C-alpha cells in the first residue's frame, strides 16, 4: 500500500519549468556525460567512457562531460586526447540548462542522473548495485543499463554476491560494453 497519507511523502510540483534559460554550448546536437560517481565502486571503466564518447561522436553527437573540481584531474586524463568537451564546477543553472538542451544524459548511478530524471531529460544510467525500479520508479525518462551477471543488484550484500574485491570496483559493471 502506498504511503500517500504520510506527511513525509514527496509532493510533485504542478509545473516544472523545463525551458532553457540560456544556451550554454554552441552546438545543438549533443550528449551530456557525467562519468564519475561519488563512490569509486559505482564507476564504469575509463576505457569504456572513452569508447562511448568516440561512438557518440561517430554517430554525429558532440559530447560534453561534466564534473566537479575534485574530478578535474580525472576529467583531463579521460578526455584531453579526445573530441569530448569537458567542464568542471559550473553553477547549477549552467548544468540544468546544458542538460535540458541535450539529447540525453549518460552516467553511473550518481546525482547527475537523478537530476536529469527529475527534469524529465532522457537519461541512461549505467549501474549494477540497485535495481532500476528502486532507483528510477519516479523518473520514467531514465533508462537503466545493467550487466547480466549473477551478482547484479547485490545491494552491497554478501548473500547476493558482494565480496571484498567489489569494494575496489564492480567487475559486473565493467562488463557492460559501450556499444
């Protein structure tokens, strides 16, 4: 039974302004990539991000990677030798405008994918630990891409396949190809 009568249930806004306030990039056909999660365990391998960016560029999209200043070194390592544009530490308004103008947002289970879902922007989430219905039941614009492995949706539980090596990174998530 849903908890609709509880005072803690989130209330949906009657109207969400989804208009782009300012064009933040000079191209119209682009994908926003938010490649880093707050926890290393949720990261997708760097080689996969590089390959995905190349595939998207070949398909006619510009790629705009976004992140924070603490991710700047990783962003440089990942995209300095590619056609991908990258930006760190922009204002929330900038990030929202760039997302609203994008064809899609792609990233791991992280804050930026959830923001895209709240905005109704088409998004693709690469994840392995939690099931999509748990993560995105209130965000129909987010598509889930998860590995086909016995430990998928382990919820960090030992009884569901999580082992000590998983703390270094999810090998199941690494098996999801950029294609």
